[in-house]
């Protein structure tokens, strides 16, 4: 089981549309529950890359 990258800082940045806590988009957050393990890993990696770019 792949755990959600949520860190309980659930606030969307109006400029980017991304959660400021986990860097996921609204669509990624909504689809998480039904995503395959491969999709979840892709979401985690995309969010990680966004976090690196924002830093």
C-alpha cells in the first residue's frame, strides 16, 4: 500500500492551484483513492519535482 503524501497542511495556493502542503493538484488529490500503485508513484514524483522547483 502506498501512503498518501498528505501532511495535513491542506490549503490550495490560488496562483498555482496546488496544495501548499503536499504540492498535489486538486485532480491528483481527488483521484488518489482510486489510483493504481503506478499512478500513485507518478503523482508522488510529480509533486516532489514541483516541491524542488518551488524551493
